[in-house]
């Protein structure tokens, strides 16, 4: 929801901060790498059960994630390489954070409940992959009830009130899976709407080819010597 509704406005508001950071010599890649380091620290503290510190570094993970694009725009270094690095780092930080949660559950909870954050991570990867694939095909897959920003917020709530961490994780899993279904349905509808047009173009191309072939046969026939 955040990415679909407020991302552009937030990015615009962060441009002055990006300009200030760029003047200090900080690059967008440095900001992105800082976010990965913050995620690693958050995962470590979460894995140890130090949830307050985990929430602090979780919040610090989100700051570079919001600022790297602003720094790139301020320095005029926005590029496909930077966008690729930013996207990969987002998936990496997600894996690191939920890996920390799985680590904690494996150490402190019985059974196989540590697979729950693994399931959330898999659903989150599906949400991200659908957007990437859809955009490569020219479709829009933004939006959904549980995007990356919402996952950060909900995870932070679960860590602050760790007595309900596992129920919170179940809710996050259900909503992330639902978001994946939302995006699938959105892209499926767009792709289905293009099929009649594509079919019409195919039919026109086939008719044109048949017409050319008939014309060619007539021309060849007229060139044959009489019997």
C-alpha cells in the first residue's frame, strides 16, 4: 500500500536530504551498503532475543533504504546498475532479517515454528518477483496490502510485543501471501486484456501473408508459357 500510494511523495520529500548527504561525499552505493549492515546487526540482535535493539536496527535499516534513491537523484547518478543493486540489496536485507527471526525461533521455540519466517520470506520473494517480471513485460504490478514497508512495520510491532510475536508472524504470512495473489490477479487481468488485440494483429498478419501468397501465385501463373 505504501509503495503504491505514498512512495513518490516520500521520495520527493527526501530529495533535500539526499542533496545534503551527497555534498558530504556519500554515494548512493554507500547508503545501500549501510542498510545491509544495519540489517545484519538487526538480525543478530533478534537472533539473540534482544528485541529492543533489534527494533532499533530494523528502523535504521529502513532509513538507508529510503535515502539511497534520493542520494542517487541528487548526484545525478541514477542508473540501471544502481536500480539493480538497490533491488538485490532489498531482497538480501529481507532474507537477513527473517533469517534472524528464524534463528531466534529455532533456539527458543519447540517444533518447526522456525519455518514460519522462512515461509514469510518465500511469500515476500514471490511478491517482489511478480513485480519485476510484470514490469519486464510492460505491466504494472505495484500495490498490495502487505508490501515491504508494511512488513517492516508489522515485524517491528511483533518484536516490541514479543509475547505475540508468533501470532503476528502468522498474520504477516497470510497477508503477504494474499498480496502475492493480489499482484498475480492484477497482472493476469492486464495480460488477458491484451490478448484480443494480439490475436487480431496475428489474424491480420496471417491474412496479409495469404494475400501476398495468392498474388504471387497469380503472378507466377501469368508468367508460365501457354500449353
